[in-house]
C-alpha cells in the first residue's frame, strides 16, 4: 500500500479544514458520506509519522483539542482520484488545528514547524509535494489585527515555499464561508485578492454552516473538497509544476 511515489498534499489551517462536519454538542454522528469513504490509494500521515489508509475523521489525532468530524480532505482525494485515475497514491498530511490565528502559523511557530516537519517526513521515500490546501481565518475576524492579515498571509505562503524549497508550490486557499467576527469581510477581501503565482482561492461563501454558525456541515465539507479538487486539477500540468 505504500509502494511507489506518493502525491503529497498538506492540509493546513483551522477547524473547517480539520473538519467539524457531523459534530453537534461535541459528538460526531459517525456518518461518512460515499465521497469520503476510504480507498487503498489514499493514505494519511498519522501523528506518529507513519502511513495508514486514510479514514474519517482524518484529523482525529492532530486536532485533538476538539472532536473532529468530516472535513474536505477525503472528498478532495477521492475526487482527484476519480478524475485523474493515473495519479497514483495520494498521501494526505493533516496539519490543521482549530481556533488558530494566522500569527500562530508564522515562520518558526509551533504549528508552522510541526507542519514542515510532517511534510518533510511525508516526502521521504519518493514522495512528491503537489499542493498546500489552506482554510484558515475565522479567528482573525475577531479583532482589528485583520488589517494585517493580507501581509501575514503572503509571508506565510512565501515562507512555506522557501522552507520546503518549492518556490512554485501550488497553494489552494479557501475564502471564509462563516460570518464569525466583525472583521469577516476584511479577511475575505484579503483572501480573494491574493495575487501570488500558483495560488488559487476557492470561495466557500454560500456553503451551508452547521448549527454552531461557524463550521461547515457534512454536505458542505464534501462540496468544498470537490471544489478544492477542481482547483487543483485546473492547474493543468500540475504534475509538472514542481
């Protein structure tokens, strides 16, 4: 199951990337949609830095501060496999942690270093880094630091590329769906106006939020995964970008 090249995808950000679909009152309902079912060609890097067949919730041992549910990762991977059956094995590297702001992902921080370390381990044994999937920003809507978000986001993307020695790494970020704090529009504007090479922004606005008014519900996470996959596949020669 681990033979051959792995196509490595980093899953970074906060709770809507790690997944709260199907979680109500801190209980995961256990429902796993067809689009999120396990597949022997989809692996995930565990907290212990070993590979296993991925299964929901794929962030369960990484974002252990809360109960995880369905996120976009498995839907993304299954959709990529369906539309590019020759891509081979997909290796997901879960790194997202709920409630984290952009400063907590700055170069040298705990979460930043953890993400880079996990990615470097994942790239051993002929792994090939394909993209960073990034969904973060709700926490930054709560205070007027929002005006610094754009510059911090640009620096984060640039630092990740530099530190992983992948200057043209495809990055697909998500523009916020929820209206969490008073500075939501400022954060969304920064995300939607990102103009860096090989950075795409998928707009989650309009996807349905669960009863907590913050987190995407299960069908929305499934849809988001497919939107992210379409964005990745839309790079065209994504296999040759790096």
